[in-house]
């Protein structure tokens, strides 16, 4: 996703990890706002493993179990935070010792103002 509008909800946000995520105990997406603060969304917020191979308009071909999906919730992208954002996947597996904490690549996207704001 290269851009999204402020207050937009319901769109599926995809992030490619490029490695198998099926052994996770937690999946998180860390959204970094233009002002330097961040918001973390987890499995409890709807972050899930993409379980089938798909072709994404922005990311291309995605392999099952190697990407995550998140349905954008109300209030995440506000007009106060319009601008360039970043997102990074955090994969956690507490079933091994030591715990696996793996970060995906950082992806950048724009949060755009709407014409009625």
C-alpha cells in the first residue's frame, strides 16, 4: 500500500516478511508516525498471517504464511498525523529458548488528507 487517506478504515494492510511466520506466538505491526511516535497493532487487534498465496497490487506475489494482514481500524490514521509513515513487522516466538524476536523490513507509505478536511 503506497497511500491511504486519513480516517480510512476497513482496507486490508499487508506486510511481507519474506520468511515463514507459522511458528509465531505473537505478530505485531509497528506503525511509526511522521512526528516520531508509534502505534503497535497485535494479533489481538486483528493482525493475522496471510494463509493463502495472493498477488498484491503494491507488493506483488506473496507466499502463504510469509506475510501478515491487518484490517485498518478507526482512529489509526488521523488528519493530525498526515504525512509519511513507516511500518515494520515484529515476529515473536516464545516457544524456543531464547525467544525469537525477528523484525521485517521497513515499508514506507503516505497518509493523505482528504479533500473535505
